[in-house]
């Protein structure tokens, strides 16, 4: 009997120990699952905290591509480099696509929208009053209705203007082609920045006794006819930062060279595409400025404390292949400070 009782007690102890081990194993599994779930949640939260920046580009063009490239590069070099997700969309020259893209950004509640060029910036401003907007390459943000004053950014929008040095371009023209007395202006009347730049060009000509003729367009297919309408009537052509002209600039350049007419333009890309010379915009500099401003705001600065900036560096640029085609002889002293495009 005593042996039976002892055996029963031993069996009970074994069962108790086994149950304890089972409980410990179960608790360990629960803790492991809890820890794994916690780590997954941390990872998910870390990913969800990434700041999403939506960049919309109205049309694919070397100048705008360069702005985008250097804006992204600047953001990736900032203190936020590991905490930013860039979402880039190209509207492919379709204004309705711009609106659709921006609506998607707003619906996805991105942390910032960076529209490149005036039309895209206007669409962004109309779509949201809450998401911060930092525009790039808007020559005249006040006339475009984006801000009331360059120094007052009391809404959700600011950015970097690519206002061109109109007066300096004409001074350059008078220096290296002093025989020019009549200019031809080619631009799209529906582009606010182009109209404003051309108005400044007219004022300069009026104040300095120079004549001018206009040839306006509404799309790039009209550009060839516009150039031809000025041949024999003007000594030089001026083109502002006009996206429509830029999309078909080689057409303008070829026709102007054939007629022996130098083309002065507002941006380096237009000179690369066959224009003659400019005191123009370095779009790498512009993109870098945009990225730096965007980073400051994403880091916590207010838009109010970041008024609209104007590109802080211009370049004297000349296309020597075009100069030779026009049979314009320029001595080294005249072009010593120029960025040369062959």
C-alpha cells in the first residue's frame, strides 16, 4: 500500500512539472509572438513616418528635367535623406494630366507637393490649401496668382522663381551684336510667365529707342510660321522662358540661322538647342535651391518664414556653333566670361 501511495505521488509530481513546462513553453511562445508583432509594428510605423514628396512636371524637357533631378539630389543630400519618399509624375504635356496627378497627391495626403512650371503650380494651389507647396520655375508668381507678394507667403505655398534677367539679356545683345535695331518677340500668349517677360522686353526697347515686332503662337506647330513671318523684318529674335517654344526650339533655331538672325533666349537649354546667347538661368542651381527650401519646410520651418526666392545665380552663355553658322566673329576678350556651348 505504501508503495502504491508513493507511486501515485511521484506520478502527480511528474504531471505537475510537465504542466509547468508546458505553461512556460506557451508563455514563451506568446512573448515571442508579442515581440515579433511589436517589431513588425515598429517597422510599419517607421515606414509610415517617411515624408512623401510628390513632384509633378508638366512636360518632359531638358530644363525641367534638370530642375527635377537637382531638386531630388538636394533633398537626398539633406538631413532627411533616409526619411523621404519621392513620388514623381510626368504629365506628358497634357494639362488634364497635371490636374489628375495633383488630385492623386492630395487624395494620398502627401506631405509636400513640388510642381515644376507655372501651370502645374497654379493647379496645385487650386487643389489644396493644406498640403505645403514649394514650386519651381515660376517666373512671375505674383502675376500667376500664387502669392500676393514675393515677401509674403501667408498661405500654403512658396517656391523659387526663375525670373530671367531681361534687361541684362538686351544689354548683352547690344554689346555683342550692336547693329541690332529691331527685335522679334516669339511667345505663347497663354503662358503668364512669357507674357510678363515679353512686357519687360518691350519696356526695355521703348526706353532705349529700339523697335520690335511680335509673332505669337498658341502651340508648337505654329512656331515655324512665326519665325518665317519675322524674316527680313527684324535683326534679332528674343524668346522668353516659354515652354511651348522650348518644346520645338530646334525648329526656330534652324530657321533663324538660315536667315542669319541671332536668337537671344532666357535659358541655357534654349541656347543648347541652337539659340545664340543669353544671360540665363542655370537650372542645376534652381533645382538645388528648390530642394534646400523644401527640406527646410519638411524639417519643421513654416512657409511663412520662407518667402519666395529668385534664382541666385545667372550665367553668360553662348553657342559658338551657332555663332559660326551666323558668321559672327567674337574675340576672346568679349567672351572670356562666357560659358561656351559648342
